[in-house]
C-alpha cells in the first residue's frame, strides 16, 4: 500500500498566520490527492481535491499544490474557524491511504 | 438535502459479525462511488473500503481485506459493510461518504458515523 507521510503532526499558529502542511507519498500518485479538515466530534470535510482544486464553498485562503509525490496545503491567513486537524488522502489506487493528520492549534 | 445516515453499529464480541448500513437521500445514489472510513478513539482517519457505482470495482484496506465486504443496493439507495471476524482493533466510528462526481474526485458528503465497539 502507498504510504502517506504528513508533516508536521501538529503546529501552533496565530490568527492571520500563513500555514503550510506537507504530505509525501511513497510512490507517484500523479495529482490524485485530497485534503480534508476535521473538527472534534464532526465528520471530515473536503477542502481540496485533485491536489489543487478548491472544493465548492471552501474559502479561497485555502490552496493546494503538488504532483507526483510531494503535496502542500496552504492556508494564507489563518482564521479562528480553521483550527482543526487536516488529513491528506491519496485516491490514486486502492487501498486508499490517509496521512496521519496535522493538528492546527491556537498559539 | 443531500444526506447520508449510518446505522448498525453497536457492541459486539471479538470474532463475531456486524453489518453496517448507510442510507442515502437527496441525490442520485446510483451515480456515485461510495466509501467507508473509520476513526478509532483518539486516532486519525483510516480508509476502509470503496465501491464503484455499479459494484464492478471494490477496494479494501489491508487491515480488513478478507474480513469485510462492501456492497450496495442502488434500488434502495443503500450502502453496506459486512464485517466478519471482528477484532478489538476494529473498534471505531465508521463513516460512509460519497464521491463528489462531476470531476470532484474527493469525498464531498459524509454521514455522522456509527460506532462499533469490539470487546468481550
């Protein structure tokens, strides 16, 4: 199975900060990668699909980039509602695999 | 309103079976791939299984292959997960989710989950 290595596992940031989360695949997955946001006690929410496409309704401060094995999720100006855990997911080939998650906490 | 509602979770002894259901409404269920994702208490997300629109393609996580079976009934707008030979490590909140479709390759709608506890 493809392994997804996400970093950092957690970070502390302030409102207005620029935040970057990375995800590395153990093999080429083209651009078949999504980013999901999860808040405590809630179901995950799709933020980015196909590496760089913003899901409908998601604020434009979120962006994704990368292809092949290296991917990035960027939040350009962190807002209070963005504090959550973020996961990458490769949907290139079965079995799909998630990264271990990045918890974004308030500094 | 597009909605997914999971059911069938509960407390079960190791080695026993359980069947989860996911009822879909508000969209053309037959037109979308569907998936199961789980989350053990205090842990991250784990993709469990997926099934294509016509059931022609199915996939499983290594941790459940050979024990779990995914299926769907498009006439009843329902997704299922048959879980056999359950282990304590299968204890988790199980979500069903739909693929976005129309070029959206991610899972854009999720249920609230059903809890499975495997314990003697």
